[in-house]
C-alpha cells in the first residue's frame, strides 16, 4: 500500500526528536556555522545551519499558510502544497559543506573541483530517505527537490500550475524568499548589528497574481531594505577584512591538508559527505601527524591572531566593472619596483570581493535579457489587499536616494609575512597607477603595520 502525499510529507517534514537526530546524525547542518568563520571576529556568530534551516522551515510555513488563508480556494492550495514548501525550507541547505560558502567557493576550486551545494542537497535528500527508510511519495520528493534548486536552475516542473510555490524558499525570479528573511535577521542579531529589514511586512502583504507572488506598493522600500541589508551583511560581516584573512589562511590549511586527509574525496558520495563538518578545524589542529604540520602551523597562527596582514584595498571604478578581470598575486608581483624586498607570488594573497544586490550589476527589481541587452520592470506590486492587478514601480517614483549602481567589486591585498607589508603595499599602489592612472585606494596602509614591517626588516639586517 502506497503512502499518500500528506502522509509522506508528514513522515519527514515536521521537526521532531527523531527528525532532529536524522539531521544531526547525518552531520548535515548541525555542526556547520551559517556564517562560516565570521565568529572569529564576531564571537556571537556561532549559530548553525540547523537553526537556520528550522527558521526557514517555519517562515516557509508562515508564507504558504498566509497565502492559503487569503487565496487558498482561488489558487487550489492543498495540504500537499503546504507540506512540500515546508519540507523544502527544512532541507534547502542540507548539502552545505563545512564553513559555509568557503568550502564550495574557495577550497574546492583550489583543488580542482566545480561543485554546488544545491545539487548536493538533492543527493543528500535521496540518501536520507533511503538510509532511514522514510516513506514519502515520489511526487512530494520530486517537488521538494525542484523547489530547492529553483534559484539556481529552471528544471522542468512536475506541475505547470502553481509556479508561485517555487518562489517561497529559493526565488529564482527576483531573489525575494524566506531563506533571506531568516539569515539576514538571524546573522544581524548574532553579530550585534541593527537590522532595518522587517520580513513581517512582506509576509503580511504577499498576494499571488498571475502565478507570481506580489507585494503591496507601499512595501517597495521594504524590499529595497531586504537587498541593501543583505549587501551590508556581506560588507560588514562575511567579507570583513579580518574575516577574509582568517578564511584565506584556513583555505591554505585545507589545501595543504587535502593530500593527506583526502577532504575533496568526500564530496562525491553522500554516505561519506555527511561526516564532513566544521570539526575538521579541530582535527587538523590537534593532529600530531607530520604531514599536517604546515596546516597545523597555519591554524596555530589563526589562534594567535598572527594573520595574513591586510595591506590595502580599492573599489573598482564603476566604468571598469563590465570588463573587469580578477586581480591576481602575479599582477601585484609584476608591479613591484626594483631595489626593495623581492616579492614572490606565494608571499601575496589577493581577494576579489564582489558585493551586489543579488543580480550582479543589475537592479534586482528588473529582469535583464542577455540576448537583447534589454530590461523590463518586474511586475511585483499590487495596490491593496483586494487588488488583482499587478504593476511596476520605478525607483524614482518612490525615492531619489535609492542606488543608481548595484554592484561593488573590492580588491584587497594581504601579505603572508609581516616584514613584507611595506613592499606589498607599494607594489599594490603601483598596480593601481599602472591600471587606472591613479591610486584608487582611499586610505593608506595602517601606519602601525608599516612600522612593524620596517622594524622586522631592520631586525633581519
């Protein structure tokens, strides 16, 4: 006898002690900090993806139930829809690796892998269902997986109707989703930062028109605050200069340890992958194996705050963004002057930091068609609760203080050795002069770092 949609979803969709153990036992989210290594600078940012996933689960339920209460009969929303949306919220990050996006975007490319945590989430869901003999309908499972990757791809939907359901957890159309609702507020609070974004206002005013979730026109600025708050978190927390210094060092430690620990081998098989979590930091730190000495030394430096030294940064001029090419250590080395300390490529680290409003250089409230280079306004807004007409709003109809540009590219340079800060800083300035005809950095290298570099250099003389 088969299991019904509702029974199948209930069997693994509602948090319970048994399901908590499944998530924890699989190491899926419970021991992976949502904000990566940001806790090294913001000590409060130690919350896990397990907490975040429960938050998204709850918000997804709130969103679909509010729509159901207002338009359930009109849209044909049933319990199957409610449970699949909630399941997608609970499981959307189940494929995340250790230390948030660092594992996927920094470590794996360094060891030759192109990999997606969203795709791994799909594999992990299948593995959990099979491993624990969970009874769940195939339609429910398929729809949950499609909702999880909705922001990354456009898979063939199991149903042509109710496409608005795919916008709740991972919105590929405009980026307004409950995943962001949770982590923006959660991360801001954990780091002791203020948060001006109020997701409650959007939950209260969402309405489905033409199979798309729309919001009251008066919430235009609330949506702008969603995107600006996300960008502020990236600038202030995730991409903080010290946080990046810690991450760069730990990625170097992982790369050096990979030959012995075979970390990258874990990403192919869910049965192995679930064992990989943030504890790898401690495994390297406490190992006495000689093959891990270089990695262990780097972690010791992190513990002692003997970090790669931040030299300086500049923001790429907006007119150069379209054809921007990432700056490399080789670019900096080639800009050094003769007569000073001789820099090697392994002495320098360059971090190319992109911060945007989710759509690169484009306004997230516009659709961009690459083939025609044309824009169209997103039909996101309705006039009031009873309205069935959606319409667009131009930024200048609301405020002249909204951004005219939507992306920053920040180039930061670090010296791995304190005694080379002066030489690296000078080479970085020369690179800016050679590339842009001027120094685009807005501040000098901190004087105490220059003095430390000079005193260290003299001690070797």
